[in-house]
């Protein structure tokens, strides 16, 4: 009776066009776009846990139902689904994908590794993420975008230096700054100060001359990867004890063929004024305003109470109205303007490409007579010259002219200090 029931069910399924799938042994070979053999390609049965991988010759073998689909996946290539249709031999060729480096980072000497295979934490920022918060100094635009990375900037314009700390301070008596590696070459990121002898004995005033990162055009950067922790020092030695920032500039275009890109970026700087000075008593000391030439100080506002028609005698025996001077920051500081133009010529093909960019940065600071000009050129290229031989290179050139940068690491000769401590009746012209 049971046998007759099974035959009856089989007849009904055939009558309605439903066949019973039989397992078949499938084998084949997986190659790349240039007919190269691909090893360790994942071959799985769609919707099941069955799977296999290709060997050193690109061959695979798997048992699967005759009416199922096989999924071929390999890092850097587009996943491909193939319908079995009862076939026992299936050879396929995978196509490279544009997102081949999404889960891959560049470590030392240009070596690319999967993130999951690294023994230390990493964070990667792409050019698209940098462009969403573009700043003249590329490190300034990374604030809040990398976990465990603290970035502090100085109010000294686009040529100013930036302090970077990865996972805090590691030592009391060392620099604590990460190693910067540009296209596989370690780069000096020392903050440069311009020293000038001060009016007092032993006093030295210094200007913020920027650091190595201020010479890099943000439009030329393809990716930035932070290697965190002391484990990264195994790649570059003791210099990487505070981590490494890997910078990779462009060496081609994501699209095929020749392309020309033009990028213009404009930013403005305006000082914030949160001061709340008193404007009842003016310049002077002990309730007396300056009435004789060459007063002793211009920073005290302990003089007489303001009255209409009063005058004061200041330096060079000049007489000025003794009245409150309001909005001193707006009267002295300017609106900083930064304009950056970048033209990029790129080409990309099946065997390589190149990227050539010319950039110009013009910045007028908030301090009068302060200006910064940067001219930079970046050339990157990569080319497959043979089956297992790829040649790549990068050339970066930057010419900078920083005029009258802001004073830092000083007190009396710093403009910010002078403006904050100036007497409230001192005229600004």
C-alpha cells in the first residue's frame, strides 16, 4: 500500500511539471579576466551550507542538486551566480570589482592585507569622506572620524600645525606623535617654528611654520589608514610606537578612460568675540588717566570714569579722546579667505593608469599682512608590465610661501594676547 502511494505522489508531481532534483557532482575551473588561475575562490550552494574552494590550479569540485545555483566569490572580484541546470562541468571567469579594496588596507612597503587578518586595530578614511568636511590641512578634516584618534588644531590658518594623538599619550618625555607614511615612505611631520629675538633678554618669539601635512593637497589623497597600537611598530620600528598614519595618494581613476576633474574650494575665517569688557572706567592706574607723554602701560583700565569731552595723551605725545573703544576685534581682525583650485588629469585601463594634479592655494589670514601661498604637483602611476610584475610610483612636489604667520608659544609679543589685554580706551586705527 505504501509503495503504491509513493508511486501515486510521483505521478502527480510529474503531471504538474515538478521534478525531483538529483544530486550531481560538479567540477570546473575558475579564472580571472586575463585567463589567470584564481586560487581560494569560494564556491557555495545558494541557500545551503555546502561549499568548496579552488585549489592551486583553480579547480574545484562540489556535490549539489541539479536544479540549484552556485555562487562564486573572491575578494576583489564581483560575486557571480551560475545556474547548474544538471551540468557536471562549469567553468567561469570572474570580473574585477570597483570595491576591491573596501576590506583591504595597505600596511608596510605597499603590502595589502585583509582587515580581519591583521593583529591590530585600523581605521580607514576615503577621499569621499575627506571631501565631506574639506579643510586646507587634511588632518583638520579628520576630527571625529576615527575612533581613538584625537586631533587638535591651532588657530594659525591652513599652514598651521596639527597635533595628533592615537589612544592618548604614551610617554612623558617623548614626542608622542604617530609616524606619517606617504606612499610607503616615512615622512617628517615635525612642527616648524620661526624664531625671532624678542625685546627682552633671553625672550624668543616663534611663529607656527606648519608641519609636513600642511604640504599635502587634500584633493590628491585617495585613502588614509591609521594603524593603532604598539603592534604597528613591528612594521616600522620604534618610530611607530605611537601608531602610524598611512597616506596613499591617487595613482589613477576609478572610471575607465581619460578624465579631467576640476575642484574648487573656498572657506572663510571669522574670529569669535566672547569678551565682556567694562566700559565705565578707561585706561590708567589708581583712578588717573594718562595725561603726560609716554604712559607706563597700555593694558590697565583702572583710570578715571568716562565723561564727555575728556582726552588722554598716549605714545608719541599724541592726544586722543578718552572714550570707550568697543568691538576692537571687529576693527582689527579681517575675514580670512582661502581659495584652492585643483585640476586633475587621470587615465585608467585594464593594465594600469595615472593621475596628475596641479593645485594652487591662496590664503589671506585674519591678521593684517598675513598670507599663505602653496603650489603643489602630484603624479601617481601604476602599470602591469608583465603577468606577475607591476610598476608603480608617486612624485609629490610642494612650494610654500608663508608670510607673517601668527605668533605662538609667547606672551607679550603675541597679537592675540595684546588684543585681549589692551586697555578699553586705547584707539585702534
